C-alpha cells in the first residue's frame, strides 16, 4: 500500500515531467511576439535573383549608389556583383572590381595587388555573375549582436539601422556572414542594403531592380500566394547563400552554383 | 554600533538610481521591444518612418515618357527596350528632390556618353552559361577606339540597319 | 577612403565591403581587461585563500587593478565611431549582444574593486582625515585633502578592533565574489569573439575559457613586474635619501624572491592551462577539417606562421616556461620571463583579432593589416601605434596618481 506522502510525491514528479515543453513555448515571450507579429503583418519582403540573366553590367550598383547616397568613389556598396570563372583545369577565378560599379569590361580577372589573370576562352568551363545584397535574414545575426538596439528588424522583415543611435562599434559588420555591412563614409554609422525601404513601402521597386535591364532581380511578398516571385520560390528550384549559419536568408537564387561563396 | 559594512553598497545603489533617472531623459520614449521581440525588435520606433521619408531619386522609364515620347517610342522598339532611361541619363531626382521636373529651372540631366558606359554590356565576355554571352560586343581597342559610341549608334535605336 | 581602407591590403577574391574594421584598439581592449581580471585574481589569492607570501603583492595588485579599470574602456572610446554615444550601451542595453554585457559587468566589477579598496584603506582614510582636521590653518591643498579623505571615509570613523575585523570579513567576501565576476568580465570578452559564427577563426566555445586563462596569466605577470620594479625603485630611492620615508632601512628589502617565486608558480599553472586549450583548439580544427579549414590552415601555418608560432608560442610561451621552470629562479630571470609572457599574451590577442580578419568570407581571398606607425590624421593615430602606446602607458600614469590616495608602501595602516 502506498502512503499518501509517497503518492503525492510521485504525482508531483510525474506531473512536473509531464508538463509539455510546449507550455514553456507559450510562456516564452519571444515566440509569442513572433507569432503575434506573424499574424499581424501581411508583408514579408523576399528577393529573387536569376544568375542566368545577370550580364554583369553593374547598372544595379550604380543605381543603388545614387539612390541611397553612397558616395560614388567610396569603395563600399550596398549591393554588388561577383564574377566567377571556372577553368577546364579545375581552378576558380573570381573578382568584383569596385563591386562591379563600372561593370565588367575586361576578360582579365582582378587578383588584387595590381595583378590580373587573363583566361583564354577555350579554357573556360563555366562562368557567370552573381549579384549580392543584404538577405534580410529571418534570424539576422547582425541584429542579435547589436549592443544598443541601433539595428533591428521591421515587422515586414527588412533589417534597418538607426543612424541616430548607432555607436559605430562594428560588431554587426563582423557578425554578418555575407559581408553586406560596412561603415557609411559620410554618416559613420553601420550601413547596408535595406531593399530601398523608402521605395518599396511606396509600391515602387528597389533602385537595383529598376536599373536592371535583364530582369535578373525581383522583389516580392512571400506572404502573398499570388505574388509571381512567391510562386517561383515555392515551385521552382531556388537556393540561398550559406544556409549552414542558420540565418534563414530571404534572398533566393536561381542557378546558384556550388562554387559561389 | 551600526554596521558600516553596507556603506559602499548604498553608494553603488545611489549611482544605479542616478543612471536610471538619467535614462528617463536620455532614451527616446518610443524605444522598446516591438513586433519581432527583444532579440530582433529592440529599437526606436520612429526610425521606421525616418527611413520611409528618404527622398526617392530614380523615377523609372514610365515617368519620362510623357515629355520624351519620341525617344520613348523609339527605344521601346529597339533591342534597348528594357534599358532604363535613367541608366544613361542619371536619376531624375537627387537628395534635394525631383529637380528635373519639379524645379522651375528644369535642369538637364547629364548623359553618360562614355565608351565605358556601353562597354558594360557590349564588351564581349565568352561566358557560356551567362546571359552575357548572348549580347553582341566589340573589341574596344579595335572598333573606332577614339570616338563615342553614340556618334554612330543612337542609343534609342542602336541598330545601324534601321528600326526593327 | 572608407574606414579601414587605409590599413587594409586586399588580395585575390575579397568582397567589396570587407576591411579590417577591428584594428589595434580591439587588440588592446581584451589585453587591458585581461590585465584587470588577472590582477584582481592575484589579489584575491591572498585575501580569500590566505596565501601569506602574497600579502605585499596583493595590495599592489588590487590598486593596480583599480587603475587598469579606468583604462579598460579607453580602447573602446578610441575605436567607436561615436564615442559619446558609448553610453547607449548602458542606456538601451541589448543583452543578446555580448558587448552589452560590458556596461553591467564592468560596473559590477568596478563596484567590487572600489568597495574592496575602501575596506582595505578605510583606516588610512580615517587616520588621514583626523590628522588633517586637527591642523589649525589649513592651506588650500590641505583643505582639499581634508575634504577628500573625509568623503572617502563615507562617514564611518570607527576604527576599533571590532570595526576593523568587520572590514576584514567584508574584504574576504568581496574578494570571493570578485573572482567569478573577474572571470565573467574576461569570459564575456572571449565570448564576444567566440560567438561570432560568421568568423571561422573566432567561432569556438573554447574562446571564453582561453581568454580567461590568458587574462589571468597577463594579470599575474603585470603585477609581478610592477611589484619588482616598484620595490627595487623604492630601495634605490631610500638608499639615496633615508630621511624622507617612514620606514626604517631594516624593512626595506626590495623585491623579495620568495614572493616572486610563489607568484611565478601560479603564473606557470595558468600559462600551461591556456596553452593546452589553444593547442586543443588547433588540433581539433585540423582533425575535423570542416569547410573553413583549407583557408585557416593557410592562415595559421603559412601567412601568420611567424606571428603565431615564433612570436606567440615560441617567444611568448615556450621561452618563459623554460625560464620559470628551470631551477634557481632569480629576480632577473623572472623579469625577463614576465615581460615575454606579457608579449605572448598581447600576441595572442593580436593573432585572434587580426588573424580572424586576415581572410575573406569568400575563403578565397586575404586581407593584410599594416598598423599605422606614423599618423597623418586623428584616425591613423587613434587606431595606430600612437593610440596603442597611449593606452599601454595609461595604467602606469593612473597608478602613480591613485597610489597617492591608496598608498601601497606603508604596511602599518592597511590590512
């Protein structure tokens, strides 16, 4: 016969163990906020890049610089294009001269330190251009490490920087696995692509999308099932950059090659 | 005998109170936890509006067509139909506003007529899996190296064989 | 030029926005906070564990730790693009960031050190305040001194045996609490780097522990060298002018070998611990050979081989170990060993901070950092050799002034 004391002890123990972990999830304020937010906002911006269509003209970079007031001569940019050339003897050559601000107008690959590598046409196995920009990650590590709350994620998914609050420590720049952040040469605060927030919130397209004559860049709302971009992402084969970091990037690539860094 | 041991603690608490009081004046009222939670949504709310208010510079080709209808019609029939006016003509607006249209002076936009501008697409790069290899190009050192491309090729109908 | 461009040389495939943003001041910062933590731990070894031979150096260590405390935020102030906004870290702390811990941890640690110093020197303040009160016509300086010492007593004038006994107990408690806080102080500095998943070299859970261990090593080393230098200098000065000092010649011994030997034992213990962890990290990386290993191997074994294996492990770790472990330790050998250890700890910070930025996120390009030696504007001074040297001498400058209020020589009036 079990004593009352023992019975109570055992029940409490079992009840304690039986409290499902989901109960903790409900009381986890962060998850709660996220759930509420997910239901409230009808927009979550996502980007789509078609690397087959990109020709490396660099008009996107030039347009972005003008639109977002990044000094033209400054060697930083919110978006850039990388060139990858894989040779038949199994070597990779890649460059991004001034971020492709002036396009790619030579076959010579920029190796830095004033050196160039010219690659003969018959030695090229495959070559392509990869535009890059901020992925506005679902789990942005840059926001996680900001010590003062100067960078944050807006409800519609875009990660923004508060120029009046940023102290310029550079932690967010170090934390970004994609290298999209830098110090603004004039404002001296952290800076990065914000999907031309001032344009997309007015129903316009980003400056880089506007500038691209080849349709390599597109923006859409993943919460809208009728959005053409959403349809492509959901039904066709797309890839993201560096998914191993758990950042859940929201810029999707068509034709993303294994060699892309 | 009163225990003096806690005096430093009181001094520390005093400093903490001062810091908390300073906080009330220093931190903007709308600074707090917003939709994405503490980890991703800790910010000054008004900043979102600050970003929305940034001046739009590029207006897009449709903006230009009402005044520049002839060039618009011409380019839309040419292989350059998807190239934006502002790619070569520069943005219609600056940080100060849409100066090209709204200002009384109606300043002209500066056109980039350099060979480098055209070479962005028309320098041939033999990259088989890229759209670049499908664009016709020239060797800039051999093809009329000293003159602007637009001397012979009108950007609004670049084909010398005439309009399509 | 954008920030970082002037001292960064890019090679091969590097993305446009990558530069060496965290330069020498970010190397100085963990170096200085490491000295703070290490000095405090040394002081606590006496107060908590009652290791009598460390009594003299313990007082030194605590006051020096306090001087270092004021210096520790300076590299950050010089590095920030907006130093006056630095207060935002305390005003709107985002605790998901390791740097936000800075405000709280530093303040807590500062409170502990300041409080411990207060208990240690309370009797001295009371004696000084009373003596000055009795002076009839005070000069301006004496008035200021009187106010200062009275203020510093915080109104606790009782210096009876019972009261002083309470002070001693409080010191013990604070020193005890302080050890984990000091560990946390430097552990979080290691966490700042170790938690950055984007950086293949920095990301390891061992980073906080490695930082703590080498911090303790550097703190002990600094206290040893300061102790030796100050004690020898004092002996030298007394020999020249006997009357000015309060102590008689019999008490003046200069740096004492048994103190140095005892302290050196602890130094060696923590040094071996630190080296073991670093070698473990290296071996582990080589064994598991994940995607980043190709690039890291090139950095560690080729491009940075000299900085890592010759400067840090060779000159900074191996030679001091030989010097300390060889029998018959002399003060002179200890001095050399300690200076090399400090150099080794500095190189470790350098190799982590700069080494972590020596390669591109593409794993297909490199960045070379050249420290600005001759400054030609404010930025190349504050983030160059000038700024680093300024930070390095500041603790000694501050210690000189602080030691006037918290004297480290006369043994009579403090515990």
